[in-house]
C-alpha cells in the first residue's frame, strides 16, 4: 500500500508507529487496508478472531459489550488518531473480548496483528511504546472501576464532567459532550434518565448550564463539592 503523505504523518505521530523504520513501516502498511465505513457499521464482534487492530484517521468508534439482558455497556469511545484493539496484541485470547462499531462515518486502517508482533520482536522501542500505551489504558480502567464501584450516580456524572473540562485549555469553561447521553450513561453504568436528572439538578443549582450537547461550567468549585 502506498501511503498518502498526510496519513503517513498522522501515523508517524502516534507512539505505536513512530519507532518503526521506513522498511518496517512499509512491511506493516503493505499488509494493511484503508477502510471507509458508515455510521453503525461493525469493526468486529465479541468472539470473532482477533486478527487485526485499527488506527482511526477520522471519525469515532465505540467499544462495548452486550449484557445478558441485552443492555449495551460502552467501555470506550475512541476518536481520530487513536488505536482500537491494540491490547489484544499481548493477550492469550485469540478472540476479541468486546464489540466495536462506528459512531459516525469513519476512515481507518485495519492493521494485521501478526505482522506488528513480528516487528515488535525486533524493535525494543516499539515494545516499550506498546507497554506504555497499555499501562495508560489500564490505569484509566482502574480509575473507572473505583468510580463505578464506590460512588453514586451524581459522583459519576460530576467526575465525568470534570474530566471533560480537564481536557480543555485552562481558561475554557465550556465544552461539548463527545457523544449522546445514552452512550455516556452506558459508559457510566447508569440509566439515561438518571444522567439527565443529575444534569438538570446541576443546572437548577446554577452549577452548570446546558444547550444541546454544550455544557458551560458556571461554578467549578461548587461542581467539585457535588462529589
């Protein structure tokens, strides 16, 4: 595959690809596919053979599982310039442990796991880059487990809003929710109605204001006290 120059720059900016030599990059991309998928299209399903991982050029993907009662539990929403299912590279399981689906029209590369693992065996920098990526993901999941296990729904929503605000520049007090409330509620393991009630309560208390997906933090100190 001949890489588009912009795509090559985007891939090279990611720490899982930056350590590759030109020859290694050519070997990996020569066995990869550039896909354009529609909203709602699956990347993979739980239980399917985990033969590939993905790099998103544009768009976004949700990673989720279906509970026994059919309820969808969203683990993550992965946006442009991030990888999907790279954790499967170092697991004993030969199958995907969750499902992945495009949240919007999405362009991404499907990368062969076996080729990347071959390169990993011959590149120490690449191995450390992957371990660093997985360690960061693990810490994020541990923080989520603590929040979901020990705190109530209000805490979960407040912590989520503060995390979103923390990703903005210091002087910014407003942001757009990155996904629909149903998906956020699933991510926080609460019902969409509960999420809406907490948001309304915060708005009634004049801690925040909301317009569509836009959230404006009116009083950060009081928001932190809701925890």
